[in-house]
């Protein structure tokens, strides 16, 4: 097993950790010896994922129901997990939605508000709650936001999603500057297209898949492990002088 960063014994909360990239991230942390909490909208699913990872890796994994649009609940979950573990070392914010594929002039208020609330505001509230606990306890830590290639480039008919992910990268840079004096690092991982159950429809559409692979210099989709390894590295003590960075993990998508 390749070592991507030592996170043994660290307490890590993965917000949006029950499916796709988020589950792969939670699994990778558990595999590397971290104590993991996963959140998802569905309490039963969060509990099932937690039980599955606990059984597979022998590490304590807990599941938490969380609607990230509920600011008070976000703070409560972060604080409860931190209190239960006696400290929290890393927060990964992976929650995100993209329900609309619409030209900018046609996006309605409800769609805009829902995407910004989940993808951007929820991330701010979770990271702020995490940082406050660390500052009060005089502890260092790491925040890793899961952005997108749309944190770096524009994407047609995804104006709200692109705004949320671009905003996330900018927010992370400012948090990195504000919190560096406390030893809190903040970075963004910006995946391209990843082969998960969430992109199953895309993968089965031969024309669309071909268009994406043609646009990607490495000519394939990423595997979830290729995203999770970067996240584990950024949460580990192998990256203690890295903050405010955006890491594209996109097969070269943003390079041209």
C-alpha cells in the first residue's frame, strides 16, 4: 500500500462522505488509520457507510445525518464530532449539488440559492465552526475543500455550480491567509470528471463520454482513489507548509 501521508490517529470529518468521491475519501482515511466521521442527508445511508468502513478497516467510523443548508445543524455536527473525539484534526467538505444544466439567463432564483447554499455557504459554515474549535483549543488542523475544474475555468450552462466552486477556491485562499497564524491550513482539490456511480449515466452515454475524454489530455476519467490520495496528503503532516493552494486533479483538463 502506497503511503500518501501519515494520518494514523487523526480525527477527520468528511462532510458529504456517503457516495462517490466523498465515500472514497472516507474509505482512504480509514484505510490509513484515521478516525473518521461521515455525513450525508440520509441518516440510514450514513450509518450503513460508517458500519461498512468500520468492519473493513477496523477503525472507528461514525455516521451523521446532515443537511448542509441548515447552518445550525452544520455547526452542531462539527462541534459534536470534535467533542466526541476529544479534538478534530481535519475537515473535508465534499457536499455539493448540480441539479441544473441551463444557460445563465434561464437559471431561476430557487436553483441558484439551493446550489450556493449547499456548495458554498455550507462549506463556509463548516470550516468556520471547525476553525473556531481549533483556535479555542490552540490546535493546528487542515481544511480540504472538494472543488472542481470549475473552480479554475468556466463551464457552459453551469453558471451557479461554477460560481459556487470558483467562490469556494477564493474563500479557501482567504481562510488560508486569515488562519495561517493559528496553524490551520486550507486547500482546495479540484477534480475533473471521475468514474463514480454519480457519473454512471455520463459514462454510459458514448457520445458524451467521448467528448469528455477527447477534452482531457490523459484521455480518461479519474478513479476515485486518485482524488482521495491528494486529500489524505493535504490532511496529513506531509503537507505542513502547503496552504491556500488549488490542486487540479483533472488529467490536464485545465492545462489547455
